[in-house]
């Protein structure tokens, strides 16, 4: 009776279970939207931080 190579069977079944596909290449528009939303979010966050810093500087400024 021939021996069964369990490593080969395990590798083959794992490759069938964990078959990967490149989702980003199939949906490039979604990635572009994610990037635009990220850039707008970073811009709004930096605007808010700069306003907070300016308000703090104005509060602690020495009147002349």
C-alpha cells in the first residue's frame, strides 16, 4: 500500500481554502474614493488643529 503524502494534501487543500484575489485591482474606483476621503479628512483635521493653536496663541499673547 503506497504511503500518502499528507503535506501535499494539506498544501493543496489550504490553497483551495485560502485562495486570494487582488480586490484593489478589481475595484480601483473604491480605492480612489478612500484616498480622496483620507486627504480631505487630514486637511480638515489640520485646519482644526491650526485654529486651536492660533486660539491658544491669541489667548496667551501679551497685550502691547
